C-alpha cells in the first residue's frame, strides 16, 4: 500500500479471511459524497458497510448473512437485504448528531420476512414500505408477506407458469422514484426449467414491467438495472460493460468497459459505483464475450468496486476485495453516514446487548 492510500479500519466476524485495499482517492471521494456503502458478496455470505470517516481513512464493518444478494436503501434510515431464506430490514438506531461507540450510524436487523430459499436477487422498497424482490426461482416479481413465503405481483409475458424452475434467470430490478417496479432483467426469454443456461450469449433482455414489453434485446447476462435522473443504466455482465438503455429505440449504449463480471450498481450525481467479480470457470459463466475481451486487451480480471465518471466512462477510484472474496453482487448508498457499524445475528454478539427503548404506547392503542 502506498503512503497516500487510505488507512482502513475493519471490524466484524472476520472469518473467512478477506482483504480490502483502496486507491488513494477512494476515501476522499466517498467522504465528499457524504455517503457510506452497503456491499454484498453471496459467495462467502458477507455484508460489508464501507464508510469514510475522513479523507484519508476508511472504515469497514462486516457481518455474516448466508447467501446475501440484493441490497437497497430505504430512504436514509436503513436498508433491505435479500438473504438465503428471508428479506431483512435493517434500521439505524443512532439519532442524528449522536454517536454510539464512535459510530454515527449503527444498522441493526429489526424485521424479517421469511421467504424460504427462493433465490431472491434484487430487492426494492415499494411506496408503502413493503419489500418487493426478484423471485428468481419462481421467475417473478414478488412482495414480502407475513402469511406466506411470497405474493407474486408480476411475471414476464413469456413465462407461462409460476414454478420453482428458474426458467429465465430473472435477476435485476429498477424501481422508479415513486416506489414502483419499472424494469427488470433476465438472462433469456425462456420458459423451460433452467432453459436460460443453454444459450446465454446475446439472449439477455430488459422488460418494462408496466407494459410487459421487452425494451432491449441482445444482451449477455444483464444485471442491476437502475433509474437515475430519468435514464436507465444497466450492467451487461457477460461483456463487462456499464451502459445506458434507450427503451424507445431498444438499444444498449455502452459507456465503459471494466475488467470483470459487472454486477451491482449504484449511482450518485455524475458517478456510478460498479461491482466487479472474477469470472467463474464453469459451464454457465465461462465462454462469455468478457473472457475474450480480457485476453485481447491484456486485462487481469478484478474483484472490486469501481467509481466511474459517467460523462467520460473513466474509472476514477476503486476498492478492491481479495483473499477468499472472488465475487460481489450488489451495492447500495447509505446517505449521511461516515462511520457505520453493522450488527449481525450471532447469539453472543452485540445484538443481545444493544437494547433501545421506543416511545411509550398508550394501553388503549392495543384495542
């Protein structure tokens, strides 16, 4: 690490071992943006919170949540997390202007909707506050529910039956500013059990949920659609590209090539935070155009979070994860937090000792 690279303070469950490095400007950029980040890697079941307590220092708080995938902010007070068998809601228990053990935000798991293992991917917050998530196993969008594993709210027009078969590998979700699902991504327009696995190159699609129309084709394993300032951004993971989708023209316009399987996207101002994963060597994820381009241009694939300038497509800063970490899935913004702490579910951990009292509730309110 060079002298100008930021100091990194880590705390959490630690095992399995991982490493974190950052470019010299990453902490300063994050500090200036006045946000912290929630970052998931389902490969080792870790949720990371990344904060910049100063222009020269990063804090990393991590906990173990089995097969955590999608993560989405809930408007400043917390976030949602899609896990192995539940959608979790985390809340910040530190009042504005206060600290707890040196942390200006402490995120605690407060509510869970148990879904069973439906392979939930991206997650969003509806206008009513109810979690909406991509139910990949059943090839549909679903709402969390207290009386069942999930409630289907939409499915692609080419999927004829809700069955636990991952028919098209529905994965990505873009919510609009009003808290409504607007666009989703799928690996292919297939309607048979795991049919998308047969031919992944150039078969990926973006679908408008409000009209059932496929608004973009020709993608390769698209992920992480996001609406930002009226434009639809997307990661075409199988080609390693960040780009824009023009729904009217049905066209994907690349903005940047990045050295990895692009998955996990958050946007703030004129910048995109893009997650990169190392390519997998198996039948489903090998043989993609990304592999050929990496070889042709002499790039070494990376597992990292990269800050990209939207106007130029330049990669400005990076946070690199190593050790046992090979894949990232999602990233979300946590506004105004500089040194966040994450509380996990370990029976001997802080969740047993962190007790907060709410306002009194009149007895009559229980009637």
